C-alpha cells in the first residue's frame, strides 16, 4: 500500500454506534413498578375473594368493589406494559390512575 491510501483511511470518521445507551433510569423504574405490580396483583386476588364472600352473603356482587377492582386491573396492565416496553408513559403516580368504564 502506498502512503496516500493510508492517509485517506486515517481521515475517515469513526463509525457512530447505532444502538442507544442502556436505559438505567427506566430499569430502576421497572424494578419499583414490578414491586407495585406484585402488590396490586395480590390485592386483586384478595378483592376477588372478598367479592365471592359478599356474593355468598348478600346474593349479589358489590358494584363499587367491582369498579375499583376493574380500575386496579387496568393499573396492573399499565404497570406491566411499562415494564415490558409496550408503552413508554410511566403509570400512576406519574400519570392519572385509570378510571373504570
């Protein structure tokens, strides 16, 4: 090789990495939201048992409890969706708590 071909190669810019840096802050949020999701899941189970108990005693389900449980299930979905990168918006308390339909 001649000196001119080595000089041309040395003057070319270095390739820019195509990947983004590791999202450390999102990972920290994901760990915290995973703990919240774990607690929310158990609360949904407890509310389900409570709803069965209310049904056994009164013969009908409690509509207020049903609405709250629906909101909690929607919140659980938002937590899991953030953790697995389905959505980028952080869930409650950084956004409004989901309202039941």
